[in-house]
C-alpha cells in the first residue's frame, strides 16, 4: 500500500475541484477559465500592476538590483543588470490557515 501524503496542489487538482463544484461546465471550459485567470494575473504584473485577490494575497513585480558575479570556472567577472521576478504576499487570512 502507498500511504504517501500528496504535498503539492497543481492545476489539474484545481480543475478537478472546479468540475466537482460546477458539474455543468465541460473540462475544456474549466481548463480555459483557469488559463484566462492565470494569464490575466501574469499580464497585469508584467505591466507593473499589483493584483490583489482578497483572502488569497497580492501578486506584484519585484526588482532585483544589478549585481556583479564571478564565473567560478574562468574567474571572469561579469555584471548582471536589474532583473524582475514575480512576488506573492499571502493575505493574513491565508497565513492563519
């Protein structure tokens, strides 16, 4: 018997939860709805907008300062300009759970 606890919740898990909650929707409709939501969040953050979902948290763009690094193999010094990454700050309600 396999008693391993699943510790990740992925897109297919979200799809199956939504299909149970809304049985009248097709698999394709559920999948497309999730894709539209995720794409909207990504596009908004890419345009420097914050996306706040009450009860979940806030998505925003975080800038990482320019920095110098050394290639350990060649000992060559290089510089990496400012980069951006997506940042997620969970809501207080989510932290309590």
